[in-house]
C-alpha cells in the first residue's frame, strides 16, 4: 500500500496539470490571473484531498481492502497506485513540496505582473 503522501501528490499533480492551461492562456493574453490561478489552487487542493479518501476511510475503521478494489481508482487511480508502489513517503513528500513551490511561484509571478501594470 502506498503512503498517503503519494496519493495527495498524485491528486495535486493531476489537478495542476489540468488547470494550468487557463492560467497560461490568461498569462499570454495579458488577462487578469486571479480567477484562473484561484481555480488552479482550489481544484488542486480539492483533488489532492479526494485522492486520499480511501486512506482516511481506513484510518476511520473501514476495511483496508478498499485500497485494492477496482472502484477505488475513482480516487485518482488509488488502487492502481497501491498495486504498483510500496511505500512512497519520500517521493510523495518531494512531489508535494515541488507542486506547492510551483503554486507559490505562480502566485508571486502573478502578483509581480499585476504590480507592473
């Protein structure tokens, strides 16, 4: 079973990848970035939380077999990740930090751009 950090990182990465296009389009068009960047952050954190739901359910007393059930893949490929990975604490933490640094850099860049205008 993969560590919860790896699942959170997978959710954050997927959502960041899916919602970065509107941010890039707004940046290139010179449009305001608050809404697309806010959407990126909200969707990323929500999908990160969604991806770790089977871990939370197990902690609350649910059967650990849910980690390997095919329907658990609804939680950002949870069963698939668990079947392929043992552990994942360090790589999950590193991925979370990298994604959060990316988010922070995007916010700082957007603020700097808005200040220049």
